[in-house]
C-alpha cells in the first residue's frame, strides 16, 4: 500500500502534524477558496463595466434625438466607457 501523505509544520507553540484525509481536505479547501476569490474578482470587474455602460447610456439619453454625436462631445469621465471600436477609430484618424 502507498504511504499516506503527512504534513509537519513547526510553529512557536510546537509541531503540528496532519496526515491522511486531513491533508486532502486542506488542499481541497485551499483550491476552493482560490476559485471563489478568482470568481469574485471577475464578477467585480464585470459589475464595474456594466455600471460604466449604464452611466454612458444615461448621459447619451440627455442629448436631443437626431443630433450627431462625436466622441469629442462626450465628457472625459465617460471615455473609459466607450466601446473599443470607437476609440480605435479615433486613433486612426
């Protein structure tokens, strides 16, 4: 039979040792914690992007219908909310 893994950690209070199923549980909990943290990070940035789009749309609805809009008319605080194709088009001109 294969040996069961055992972890020994030296602390100021003495040595802590764990073996067998405890090692598996600790590794699984660490992996799940990492996955949850990563998902939270991704969701945070998605929410920031969505709120930015909502603010830009709210500003654009204040402009009268039928009026042409250029990116120069949009205040600088909304530039980060503009779609990438609009910004790339302005760089090429």
